[in-house]
C-alpha cells in the first residue's frame, strides 16, 4: 500500500516542481521514461527562439500590378497576413501602419506550411507565404538569406519579399550546453528552410538540424 501510494505522489510532486520552473508535463508516466533518454529533440520557433519576429527588410522584386514601393508591398501583405495567426504573419501586421488591414480581403484560404491566398478589393488574387507557394522558386528568385522570409505574389508571379530577424530565448545557449554536459545528444526540428535551421544550430552548437 505504501509503495502504491508513494509512486503517484512522487510523480505529482515532480510535475509540480517542474511547473514551478516553467515546464508543463502532459503525461506523468513520461517522467519514468525520462531516466532512459539519451537524445533530445527541440522545436525552433517559439521554443529556442522568441515567438515575436522583427521585420528586417521589405523589397520589391518585380514591380507590377500597381505595386512600386516596399511600403505599399508591406501594406498589401499585412492585409492578407491579418487573416493568419502564424508568427511571420503577426510580424508583418505589427510592422505595418495600415489600420484594419484584413477588411479589404475576401475568399481567404490558408494552406498549412505554405501560406495564404485571398482576393483583394479589386478582385485580384494574391498569395503570401513560402517561395514555392509564391512561385519565386520557379522564377529563380528564391532568397538565399538564412533569415525567415515571406513572399508576396500576384497572379503574374512573385512581386515582393519580406525578411525577418529572430532572436534566441534568454538562456537557450546555456541550457543546450548544460544538457550536452549531462551526455544528451541534441537535435533541432523545424519546418523552416535548411539554411535557417543550420544557422540556428550553429549558434547553439547543435550537430543535427
């Protein structure tokens, strides 16, 4: 009886201790398995890096459809981005001074891992998202910058590119170093480009990304 009571009590106490340190345990029985772990996988955006991204550069790749300045491109992209909760979309909206940017768009559709598609007030269809989604990759315009990037395209192809900076969370480098000293193998998981993942992996001295 004492043993059957002590095990769940110990697990609850351990989960409480982890919660006070900012760690949420979804399954208590996972704590027992942790003693046998030798490799840890970390998500990138929002886990090792801060959730908020900052716009680094907005550039017009191919002026057209009445789009001629980075400011106009940003305003248009922010309007479509306002329909999404993705961190890159939130960064575009935050960087734009346009008020109520989402109101002019209709037939908005979001494709996970790819981007957004919507129709503006003039009836034109736009895409916002990855280089492949915007057609920049096919046109030979895909950015080689390892920063986070979003593309804006009209029916005629990619028109503008937005590049963002992301910052490591405070203590991320120290946490990875402490885990390595304990003998864990560390790997980075991300849906971002290989270049971006490798750049962050180098900052954290991780071998797998």
